[in-house]
C-alpha cells in the first residue's frame, strides 16, 4: 500500500462502450424466488430492499464553468463588431465536473464533495427518476471536502435517512451508490475494511471509513449506506495508481456530514467548529516509551494558546489527551474529528494523562476568535506577491488554514493561477512575517511594502510550522 499514491475521486466524464450480454428470458422462467418474511432475511438473498430505500435520494451532479477568453483589441472597434459580431467574446472553453450527491432534506438540500463543485459556477442535479434541476451552491467546506447544494424549484424530494457512523464495525456490509464514469446510477457492494483512517492527507479532518465497495471517478459525493438503507458516509477518495478502484476507498463519516448539514440549514455559508486553543503532536514509539505507555496512542499537547479553551480548562504542555466524552483518541487527527463533530455552545470532557496519572477536565465548546479582523486584500502590481489574497493571522484564520506556530503576521488565503505569486511558489497557508527584515504585522502593511520596488526581496515566511528565509530577485 505504501507504494500507492492517494488520488481524489475527480469527477471526470468518461466515454465508455459497455458490452451487454443478454441471456434468454426463458432460461429463468421456471426459477422460483423465495420471499423471506423480513427485510433482514431478504438481504441474505438480495440487496434490492436496501437499494429501493436508498437509491431515490442519490443524485447525479453536473457542474461547469466558462473559462475567460483572451480579449482582442478588435472587439473594442464598433466597425469590427458590426461585420463580425461578438464572436463568442464573453465565453471561452468550458470546464466540467461530474459527481454524485445525496438528498438530505425534502426541501432539496444535497450533500456532495467540495472537489466536485470547486471553482464551478453552474450546477445541475439529476434525480434517479430523470428529473433535472438547477442548483445553487449554498455552503462550501474545503476542510472536510463537503459542499451543500439547494435545488431550485420543486419540493417533497426523497430523503436518505442519516445513520450513526460511531456504531459501525469493521466487517459490516455496505453499499456504495453513485454515477461512476458517467454510466448512470450504479450500486456496488462491499464491507467496511477499516475505521478511523487518519493521516490519509485528503482533508483536515482525517477520520475516514475505508471500504472495498468499488468506488470510481464520478462516485465522488455519492452515498455509502448500511444494510438498513441509512447514510453512513459520503464517498470521497480512493487509493489508486490508475484512477480506477482497486478496493481501497474512503468515505467521510456521516457524523461529520451532520455538522455541515446543520450549518446549511441555519443559513450559514461556512461551518464554525469548536476551538481547542492548543497545538498537538503525534505520539511516536520513542515518546510512548518515555511516557511508559504500552503503545503509541493519544494526542500530546505541544503548545497552549493563552486565553484559549484548553488553557482555561487547565491543560498544560506535555499532557496526553486520551479521550473526548468517553471516545478514545488515537492521534491528533482523531481528536480534531471528535471535536469538530461537537456542537458549539456546550462542553466536552477531556480525559488525559499528566505525569503518568489519569485526570480529566471540562472544555467549553466555543469558536476560534477572529482577532484581529482578517481584512482580506488581493495584491496586484509587479511584486512577488501579485495575485495572492492575504488576511491577518488570528486564531480563526489559523484554524481555517491549518497554520501552526504563528500568532501574528499575514497569511496567504488564496493564490491566482498563473500569477507571479504562483510562479514564486507561494502556498496557501504561508504566513509572511517580514520583508527585508522589516516585520509585516497586517495586510495593509504588506500592501504598502509590496508597492516599493526592490532589486532583491528578502522574505521571512512560516510554512508547515517552520520559519524560512529566502531571497527573490526584483
């Protein structure tokens, strides 16, 4: 497995010619099919009852955007336009994406993957009964690779019942429903191969359900359902060297999906989650030995933010968090998932080890503060920063961009493709600390500094928890 690279299930259209083998109907005319008295018994012979319940709520998602067409100065000449028209002036080539989704509310709310609609402006949704609707993207949550759509027109849509991903066990039977390779709605069957898969590198909250049910491009955003026809996950990614299924697929647990649905129903365009106010470290075998642990497990507190919930609750650097509300924490990603599924406004009980002794504390579930305000600015001009959008660093921005070890400075929140900033290799989440040894404390300071030409730019940035100094020619 270590030789395989993870690949997001890009929603790519495919041209397939399916060879159909048709057997004479008379060959099965005398077959008598038993009809068990319960759904549980019938599942032993067929998954059809589960499919009939779940399939109407699975949809196909078609997204697109029109790329800008290079402008010609001739278009500004009224004589040219009189003889040749606009020639399709506003529109260039069209980028398309294909995926799946799940209806989760009768008013027309659809959950899909963020990467299915990323950068797209036009979205259509096709139901299993062939009806099609335009859809608006009402919530995008890149950190979980989830998005919520709202169908325009219609009501009383079929809805898939939400299950509980915390009660799943390895070996449970599951079905994956989606639209692989654009061949049409398809059902595949498998088992849960593993739970709580972390460090996969797909989203900020890695806690995936792993399944061997066949998942292919176009299945992105589709449903992973249990044998009661309930949604237990949103299919998101696969391990593959070819782009096709090799039996290792990953789904986002439905308990994470629930928090995104709840935010959409409250009219939010983004999801606010509880803030711990602490940076965490993976427990290695060496650390486990030094702490007297039988095996490496838990999330080690590496640093505490002054005034944050962790500090307020009395957690200290070196504490080992082992559980949240009685649910075991195996590593920092598992802790992040458990915390992210908690609703704001309440509390959570953290179990931890301090100096080898078990203890616990109650932590308030509050969002990260946005102090100072982010004050976003898109930089232009001839500087190396041209084409990037920057925001002031705050606890909220640090959480959103997964910034470690930076409490001040200016963070890169977006980079325009083909811009100077992209060519210089700036990355989203970089924190600009200084230019030519002069500290950068706000987006306004960076904007002013970027206007001053330099033969050489000496930049100090923080990336991935490390401070880097580099020189760039003017």
